[in-house]
C-alpha cells in the first residue's frame, strides 16, 4: 500500500526549521529508502520540488491506544455525582467487549490518517487489547498487534508498537479483574506475542518494537524485570513505556504497597535513562521531579486526555527548569492534533501560576518553538526511531505548513509556530511526508474516504453487536 504514496527526492523550502534554528532557502536531499542525505541552507532550488510553505520536522505522538478513538464522545455523560478516571475506565471496559480484529484495524487506520493530516508523522501504540472477547488468545496470539502494523502501513505513518504486559489488577500481584481478560498475559504468552511481532518489525524503516509494562499496578517487580531482560536480549535499545502516577489513588496504593511513590519506586529499582518513557508522571514530589529530569527518561505528556480524565496538572514549569525531557501523546484520542496538545500544556501552567509564556527557553524566546522542538526531541527519543529533525541520517518525516491559512499570514519563523500552536485551531498543515513519501497533499490523505468508509462500517458493527 505504501507504494501509493509519491516519493520525494529533492525538495526546496523557502524557510525551514533545522535543529540549530530557522534557515532560508533550504535544499533537502532524500535517498530512495527515505533517509535525509543532505540538508543545505542558502542553496538554489535547481530543479528541486518547491514545497508550498514553511517546512517543519513531523511530530511524533508518543502515546495512544488506537481503539479509544472510537470511544471519543461516549464517556461524557454524567453517570453519577462522582465521575472520575475510574468510572471512565468502566465505560472503556464495556466498549472493548464488542471489538474484534477487523474493527481494531479499521479504527486504527482512521486514527492514523487523522494524525497524519494534523501533522503527526509517527506514533507509539501502547497496545493492550490482545485477546478475543472471552479472554482466549487468537489463533495467532499477535493478531491484534499485526492489525495495528497493517493499519499503520495503510495510512503510511511511522509506528512504534509497544505490546503491553498486563498481568494483575493492582499492586502486589492482585488477581486480574474479569473485565480485564482481553488484556491479560502471563510471561510466556507475552513472549510469544512479542517475538512474533519482533520478526515482522525487524529491518523495517517505519517500525520499531518496544515494551510497555502497563503500570506498576499491572506487573510485579519480578515479572517486570524478567520482561525487560527478555526484550533487551532481542533489542538492547528497545524503548520501554509505562503508565505511572496518573492518579492520586495510584500514588496512595503504591505507598501502601511499597512505601514508595510510583515514580520514586521506578527511580530506585531501575536504571531509568532515555530509553524509558514515563507516561503521565503527573503526581510527583520535588525530589522525584528532579531525579526524573536528571535520569534522561522522557515524560510522556497527554494534556487533552489528562484534562478529559481529570488527572491533574503535570508540573511542567518545574520539570522543564530542572532540564527534564518530555514529548506529547494523544492517549485516548479525544483530540488528534499536536497543536492543541502543546497549547493546553502551556495553558494549564498559565492558569495555575496566573502568568504567561511559561514553557520557554531560559534566556526567553518563542513559546511555540520551545514547545514544538521539545516535543520533537522527546517524542523521537521515546519512539526509539531516527526521527524528529531535518538533519542528515534522519527519516524524511516532514510537515509543510499551509500558506493559505490566514492565521499564518504576515508571520515569520518563530511567529509561525506561535500562531500554529496558539491560534490555528489545529488546521494548519498542508503537506506531510513520512520516510520520503508524500502521505498528505493539499491537506488530504489520498485514502481518507476509503479508510473512513471502513471506519464507519466498524462503528456500525460495534453499535449493532
Ligand atoms: Zn494511556
């Protein structure tokens, strides 16, 4: 399916965001396999394809559960006086009961097309819906994972697939809840799934495999260690993502179980580094925050989902000042555009501190650019792939801003990113390439209608079932 996307080889941008900053008249050469071979600022177009607007590196989306896109809007009905993350989770458990491989693939393809049209060029799929509705493994135990690979290939997005290890319903190895039966694996079943996906993912430029222990609630310390050892034996740099400290209740339970808060427990028991991504990490004390920042691990922030679920605010100002790395994800996909995630990340802090322009370089400067570049760097690291920069040796994952978007008129360089993040409403992308192929042109994915028709079919099936 990828061959449906036109290849690019030499492109010329009037202005482009390079790792060292904005540059004019940039010629980018891309080889047949989709790698950036040369970036030359101050060049002449000399027959290269001219892009229509300002050129940016494509944004990685470091966290999400694709099937939840089909639930967006279904969990906003107040059921009781005390709706919370935990009551949302019950809606989700009910929803997955009706979802099979066909639907999972159709929903993921729809989501990935929407992501591309919004400017995400890669995503990390935190994949925990493994088994059939009765909890038994599919004939190929990696069936659901394979469906996500197919969906990503149909859409043409880069994928970091993170099969989830989920074994328990609470700290200390509590028996799983029957409602979690589609997610639950023991170590040997998990290994089968992982190894079979590993065979497919190896040597593919647009794919990376990694490990996702669901949370400290869902694994015991011994199981976590064994899973890490097994995955590292296959790929020593495989990314490891874990949900952590999303809810106050989780922090309280962790303290009761181990005497440590969740982020502290991870810091004390594992050598966290840039191969680790801690999803949410919302509730940290000062020492946890400083030690996490010093570890090099990435904080995976999902501002619109965290707001939707009432998680609380990540201490972004303190974490950034401590030198912490971070990226953005869309998690439950109530929102599918990077601009809105970045805007809400900054706005949360403004509302908290009653100040403006908080997430910024220490010497001052553009908030939009600081947010965009911070999320590129942390997101690329968390995806474990050579993406996130217009530079030699990276994948040619590109976003061209739409010069016809009125909010961009009269803006230059950093102002373009400030306008895109704070004033565009997310509709600001014209063209998108992944691995040197145009997957969105003139704001449209070529398979948009076909993929949407399958998605509609999946939704009708879910409603009728
Ligand atoms: Zn999540």
